[in-house]
C-alpha cells in the first residue's frame, strides 16, 4: 500500500488528496512505475489525466466494468489470479480499498505528514499495531512542501520462528 497520511491518518477530502507534495509524487512515480497499481473507481476518477502511464492500471469496482486504460475487477479474488507470483502490486486507494485490503498487504510505503488537516473525510486504516517500521527518511518543510514529512516504510510483523 502506498499513501500520504496526516498525523490523524487523513488522506483526502471531497475525493481529492489533502497534500500536494512534489517529493511524495516523485517517490510515488519511482516506486510504482513498471509495476501494477490497484485502486478503487473513485480514485481512478480523481486522477487528472486518467490511467497512469508505464504501469498496469487495475480498478476494483462493483458498478463499472470498463474504464479507459484500465483492467476492471469486481473483487480482490477476481484480480489476484491475473497477477504473477513475483508481480509488485501497489494499492493506491481509496479509503475503502485500503480498509478492505490492509490484511492482504505485506508492506506500507507511507509519506507521514506532520500535520492534522482542518478538513478531511477520508482516512487510511489504523496501522499502529501489526506493522514494523523498516526505514524512515525525514524531510523538513521548504518552499515546495508546507509541512515536515517523512518517507516511512513498514512491513507486517511476522511471528517469530521457534
């Protein structure tokens, strides 16, 4: 899963991202290019230019079976068999897709923004337990980034082998 999250896990408001962070967008592009991205229909509709280039764009939707530049699926169980075992899949939103699939994820690639927005209607699921931080890259606010932020990667806690 990949997302930019506020301190309160806010990710959006009125089907728009809360934060415009050029370095976050650059990281998103670097991580997802050449791989599969999976999103909900409303997330796809929020993309300014439609399907993202140089990626396999997949959409989960119970109501739409065709979208330009995308493969559409009604469920994770329908989608997963179309992937190869070594295929990197990035779940890019929205909230209901994150919530429904967080138990399937093995890593979180988050941009944690040091802010709590005044208005938000969409939130990332709670990841305070069951995940272990494996890397963190801190960044200070600057002329292009209004808030301090960090690129933080998490992996699912695995039971210790006996």
